[in-house]
C-alpha cells in the first residue's frame, strides 16, 4: 500500500505528517525492515511519551521533526521511568 502511495505522490512532493510513529518502523529500536514500505515524514507527532525508535537510526531519518504531545496523560504516568533510555 505505501509503495503505491509513494508512486502516486512522487511528483507532487506533499507535506507528510506521521501520527504517533511512521508505519513500518520499530518504535523500540528504530529498525526499518523494509525501507521501501515506509513513507518518509516531514514531521511526526507522537503521544504521551517519546518512542526510542523515533530517535534511533535508521528510523529517525524517516520520522522528520518529532513533536511530543502529552494529550492530557496523567501526570503520574509522565513521571514513570522509561524501560529504555538513550545515552
């Protein structure tokens, strides 16, 4: 499906926004099993907490600028130590 979308918009060069995380990338370790099946975003709006995969190669090159939106998450949840932290 993404391959068909990429072909259809190739000449239009539209602004692409990903919601939560671009489809096809691993949110935990940033793996991109099939780069041809990922639509590269100019910006990703992610929710509640930052996904490590958005900050790790090779996935970060597909996410574009990343914006974290807490969307009213309970403050206690926002203070939870993540299972994985980047150095």
